[in-house]
C-alpha cells in the first residue's frame, strides 16, 4: 500500500504542476493578445488624432469639460466648418419649398429655396441652414427639430424657433421689420399656386463685384491700401466664401451701397478686423505688400516673382502650375517641377514657341539643356563653336 502511495503522490503533484503551467501560459497568451489588440486600437486612435490635429482639432474642439466622461462628455457645438466634406450645389435643390408644418396656427410659407441657396454661396453655403448635415442626402429641418414646443430636450430649438432663428436676422436687418405678413407668411386666402409659379425658374441676379477697392489708413507703412478684388476672385480663383464666410445679406444689400470704388474710403475698424481676412494668405508678407503712399499697380508675375511669363505660360490659369491650394504654393524655376515628360519623342517642343529643325529634333533634351536644367538658356557650345542662344535658334519661332 505504501509503495502505491509513493507512486501516486508524485504523479498527482506532477499533473497539478502541468495543469497550472498550462493555465498560466494560456492566460499569458490571452493577455498578450489583449495587449496586441490594445496597441492596434491605440494606433488607429493615434492615426485619427494625428489626422484631426493636422486640421487644427484638439480635445477642446469638441469637449468643454476639462475631464470629459462617458456620462458627462461635455460636448460643445459641432465644429462643422472643419468637417464638411462635400460641396452641394444650389442646382441640386428645388426651386421653391412650401413650409407648412405649423399650418394649424399659421399660414404656409413659400420659401424661394433656389434664390436663398444661390445667395448662400457668398458665405457658408448649404451648411448655413443645414448646419449638422455634413455628408449624404440633405436633411429637412424637421429631421432634427421637434414640432412640439413641449419637449424633453430643450437644448435643441423646436421647429418654429429653428425656422425663425435662420430667417429673422437677415430679414430684420434688410427691411427693418419682422416680415411676418409681408415677406414670409402668406395672407389668408392667398392663391398659393400663383405664388409658387412666380418663383419657378427665378434666379438671384449676378453679383457685380468691384475690380479694385481703395482704403485710407493711418498706418506709417503707407496711407493707402489697394485691393484688387478681381485678381483674387478670378485670377487667383479664391472663392467668395473664403473671405465672406458667415456674412449675411446686409453685407451686399446695404441701404446705401458703395457705388464708386475708384475713390478711397476710410472705415473705422480695429487692427485685427482690418487684417483678419488678409492674414489667411498674407501673414508672412511685408506690410508694403498692401500699404503704399499711392495706388498700387495690378499683379505682374515678372515683377512680383522675378519670373516673367512668356509665350505658352502667360495663357495658363494660375491653378495649372500652382494648384488650387490657398495660400498659393511657391514653385522653383525648374520646368521638371511641373513637366514630367521632358524626354525625346514625348515632349511637344512647339509649346515653347520654337519649332525645332529636323536635325535638332533627333537630339536628346540634355544635349542642349545641360544637366536637364530647363530654367536656364540652352547651351549650343557642345555642338557649335560659333553659335549661341538666342542669337541663333535651333529652329524657327512661331507657327510654321
């Protein structure tokens, strides 16, 4: 019996140790897997945070609490101006919308949707009204705003308040009245079909923008500022809402609009108000970029950049070389920055204004353009002792 016990006891101990070690290893593997998953999740979160940080996001962009929790996240209003990822055109929407959700108490409102959406292009676009509608189909106001005034969540305006908060500010500034019976709400008995028909196909008149604007200042850097509006909008392709974001109708529909832009005017504003919009692009420029003792001349590529555009390049839009980024990105003078096809047989040399002779057409680009540097004049000395550019040309200039 004792011999059996001597044999069983060690076997039981060994089995116990094996089970314990196996269990420990399994637990360790689970923990390692959790750590790996956690690292992957943290990596994904880190990538997202990095992406947001690039756009100027911080925790404070969304949370007003110092220490947000699940139960009390302390969320602030949605920073929608950074999050809109789709441009919606006024053409996508209807010409006219009838707002009669509260027709039990009020007459319906015929809302000229197309006219208003075209006006909104000057400022915030569709998101001015559809403010939490960042992507996908555009939602109706009632998707978010409850028709009932008596509601559980009073942080979101009810439907009536939402409509009036969107409309009344501009309309009161424009007409100095609330417009209940003259601008929005129809009188009882009005033929609504007639009103609808009057708005169909109607579009907002074209905005006549000034070519340039002159301002008087007290700056010791220069008493006059010349702003070439057409250049910024048409030449540099800066959209209206880049500068006029969140402005309302009264900015354009003033009681006494400025008609003569050829004479300088003086407006009393703070230093920050005067420069806030310009600094988006010109923060690194000298004050004399805008300030002078006299009216400045329009933009000249050669004078401003030291590179005079000739022949082919002076016909191009700025965005062809500089892209659509704001502020405009700087380029070096090497043609390879834009042109990746400078190789024999692929590059159409006539776009430079010079048609190569048959002999020169057989040469490699580097035979004339030393080291592939197209920003410098061609070098003829490798083949000709008695020729130089531009005294002698490798072909003919202009059209054949």
